[in-house]
């Protein structure tokens, strides 16, 4: 397992815990309609699915519902107004990035979050200033699990994809990483947690905390 030249990360559920702000955007929709709030624990496992997951929990609403697009727009507007109120960097991530810098490795982000949200959000969190690439869900014509966003990140860092590792907390991250020819690392501390059959994803490695990636790098 050779040492990579760069490590790429998914964003939500891998580097940052944005579930509280996503859940709050959906919760506001309920209270605005005079409905009682739901327990935050119901929203968290679906945070990686964005608007689709939040609306399913809040209203039992799926994309085929005739009002889905209207509700989705309202949810996204709520979220856009308060993206970093409760969002926090996962414990250990700052130390992990410091370790990557010490090894002289580049790092970047490949997320399915659209630029409308991903770029302002990361601009408000200082650690992202050192990222060599931030690829959003609409940066390329395809989103994950298609490998093109990962290829674009590698191009921006001027590296062959096979010299990169990709870390993510969803099966689509592993599918995309493998399709791009990257070493894949499943972040089992992410949103899916015990609900996910992580071992079935086919990742090259599984980690249970951000700093566990440091141990993998030491073995490379």
C-alpha cells in the first residue's frame, strides 16, 4: 500500500458534522406549519441524503410527491440561511490535516453538495483554506457515484487518480473512488453508523475515527 500523494474527502459526515443544521432546516418547516418538532436523532442518519432525506423524515415525503419541489426549495432556503450555526468539524480532523501537511500531502474535498452551499460553507470554516481542491456536486456534469468529480479533483491537484485516496461515509463514495482507481477508505463514524453494512461496500479500508487514517498512512 504505497503512500498517497493526496487524500480526498467527502464533506458532510466525513469532515464536518452538518446534520444539526440540516435537521434544523427541516424542523423549522414543521414548526412553521404548527407541527410538533421531531427528535433530532431521527434526522441524523438521513443527513447524508440532504433535502430528500430530511423531507422524508419531517413529512414522510418522497420525490414523486406533487409538492416535493416546493418543499425542497423551502428546505434549501432555510438551510442556506443557517448553514454553520450548529455545524462543527469532527473531533480529530484538524490533527489529521496537520499530519497530512507534515507528510507533504495534498488534500481536497469531493462532495455531492451543490456549489451554492458547499463553497460558502467551506469559506466560513478556516481549515478549508488549505484544501487544494473543493469539488461540488455540480462542478462536473456528474455527481457521485460517478467517478468524474474525483477525476476533476485529481486534475486540479495535477496528480494521477491512482496516487489519491478517497475517504467517505456513504457507499456511493466507495463506488466512486473505486471507479476512479483510488484507494478507498470508508468512514464508519459518519451518519449511517450502525445502520450501514459498511463491510459490504468493498472499501480498501474502514476507519472508526478521523485520526485512524493517520495509522493507515503510517503503514503505507
